[in-house]
């Protein structure tokens, strides 16, 4: 979300093997214009032109409305994809996200690459 702090690419510039292990929450009601993208390892121009190439919230909402899927969870989660050492991501970030997903009644996960 544009209102959230960006992933820490400044530290990654200083430490090229490091990737930010934190996550961001994106409400399923977020409008595409509310979402920002920053990444040092991919060209984000196409994503900024159409966020649905990375996070197809509009398509997911359509699937929900058409009954293709049961329902979307209230929250989507975003991670910085560059992780040479995923220890902190796996041991600290993911358990918190998993707990939140359980609270939201999530039964299945759709992973979209970026």
C-alpha cells in the first residue's frame, strides 16, 4: 500500500545479498491505485501499469462475485521476493501471517509471482 513503508531496498543496496524479510498487508478492497511496488531485481514498470499482472485483485474479486471461488480473505499478503537467506522470513514473518490467515478463516492460498 502506498500508505505503508516500502520494503527496505536501501539496506539491500548496502548489503546486496540481503532481502527484506517483512510482509505487507493489502486489504482485498484495495484499489489498484492504492498499491505501490518497489523492487531492485525486477523491472516494475509493467506492474505499475497494471498491478493485476502481479496481484490480480480485480480478477479475484470477479471470481468471488461470479461464484468461481467461495470468498476472498479480507487480507492479501505481500513479501519481498528476493530472499537469499529465508530464515527470518520463515521463522518470524510467516508464522505471524499464518496466524492471521487462521484468524481470517483462510482455507486455501493463491500464490502469485512477481
